[in-house]
C-alpha cells in the first residue's frame, strides 16, 4: 500500500491501528480466544514480542501445530524479555 508523501508518521500509524482494530473485530467470527487476546495485546501495545506471539497463535490455530518453541526463535530481531 502506497501512502502519499505528505502523510506524517503519526498519520500512518493511526491508519495502521485502525486497520488492525478492523481485523480484530472481524476475527471475532473465526478466531480462537487465544488469537483474539493476542491481537488485542498487540494493538494495545505493539512491539516485536506481541507481534510474534500473535503470529504464532494464529499459526497454531490454522495449522494445528503443537510444537512449543521459544518466541525468540521466530523473531527477526532480539526480543526483550
């Protein structure tokens, strides 16, 4: 998605948050409680750890993956614990 050059960082972040909230509400139809809580936590305080936890929760639900690896093993950069 391209943004016009005159958008500020704050405007882009606000739009991204609005889209995440829209996704969160749409997830009520098909997402498990674990996925919904994870998405909510990411929206409220986005960081690398919460993003990775959300992706792993979705992956577990979609593909029925039961391996419990450390969240850090999935992250692209070091996650603060």
